[in-house]
C-alpha cells in the first residue's frame, strides 16, 4: 500500500504556492526580535495535515515528531526543528 502523503507530494508541487502564500503573509516590516517566521510552504503543508487528519495544533506538533510519513511529507529530517503547536494551525493562538 502506498503512502497517500507521498502520492500527494508526487502529483502536487507545493512550491508553486510560495508566491501567493508569501504575498498573503507578507509583513510590512521585518520583526526586530523573536523567532524567525516559519517557511510559508511548510506552514501550508502543516495546515493540510491538520485538515486531512482532523488534528488540533498540539496534536499536529506531536504527530509531526512521531510519524515518519508526516516528516517525509513536510520534507523534514529527523530531529529538524518544527513550529511549536502555538504556531501551527489557524486557531489564532499565539
């Protein structure tokens, strides 16, 4: 059985969404302090995982670190830094 996330990545180039996502989430000024913003395509793919698997922000963070299929889908390496659950979803928590 094939991994449906690998299939999705095979047929859809998520990089094509970068210009639109960057325009939507563009900041008027660069942040002076704090964490560097996460990559917009990475965050978009995380939102897709949340919707496909009906995950909360906290569960999404856990599943990204636990599931190899999620890690591969997000093009991360084992041990890569991931956005913490307060930055993952569209819930507005910050």
